[in-house]
């Protein structure tokens, strides 16, 4: 396979025992840390490119997580379905559109006295097969 977006596919690195699953997670991002994250675009995905160690420890986010939605107005697991709730899907959005939704969620949270926004992410999780015991 040829190079794609500057990353070379290495067929030798792929093991027959290697499988992947996609995990869906929600992470709260405090407004005080919204500048602690950088994004990168890879085809139709926007990935978390880098984040501070403090944010990673606090939120559980990791580099290479894929952002699929951004919202504000969810506190303590309760979603508000009125004017105090904002949600934007960024699935297959480019980095500019994702940045706009990110900014709107921050503005919404600030205007409504909230202390965080929520990122819905997909994470590629490696799975390993267990050797069969005889």
C-alpha cells in the first residue's frame, strides 16, 4: 500500500492476532483547559493531535482520539433539552467546521454559566487474542 497523508502503511507490522474495536467515550473538558488541546485533520476525521499531560489525566482524552460530537449543557450526566443545551455533530467534518462547533460550545457554556464542554470521541482500541490452552 502506498503512503497516505504522510503515514506509510507497514504490512509487516500487522499481526494476524491483532484486532481492533472502536470505543465510544464522552470526556468533559473544563473551560479552563480548552486551550490545552490541538487538532489535526486526516481525510474526513479530526483527531486530537496533542494535549497537555494535565488535561489527559483529568479528562481521559488521548492523542489520536477522533472527535464525533461536541456539546455543552450536560452537567452531572443530566442533559438539558432547552436553550441551556448545545450540541453539534462533527462526524466527517473538516477541521474548520470542527473548530467552529468547538468554539460555539465554549461560547454556549460561558453564556450559561457552565464550567465545561463535553467531547464525544471514538477511540481505536487494540484487542489481542488469547492463546488457546491445550
